[in-house]
């Protein structure tokens, strides 16, 4: 087992930001239209479809870290 872990953390979305999300090998284009502590709402600039995603954990930056030791 590796001694390094990938770091997941909430991405700091901003209203007006355009994002690309890779899903099933394709890039999806979205405009951020609303953000709060729990959700981010995005809108497709081509089709006008709106989605609301939970802001749990979004990986970004490729950071890794040593996991906390479980020993006391």
C-alpha cells in the first residue's frame, strides 16, 4: 500500500467562471451561475440546461500528502 494519498478538497468555484468537466472521456462546458456552501449551479452555454452539484470534494491540483498515522 502506498504511503501517499491524493488530496481532495472543495474547488473554490466563482460565479461567472467557465469550467470544463471531463466525464466519460468527453469535456463538458459549463458556466457557474450560483455558488453557496453546499452546492454549485452550472449552466450549459450551448443548450441552456442547468444542473446543481453538491460541493462535496472536487480534486484539483494533483497534490498528494502522507496519510495521518493511525498510531497513538
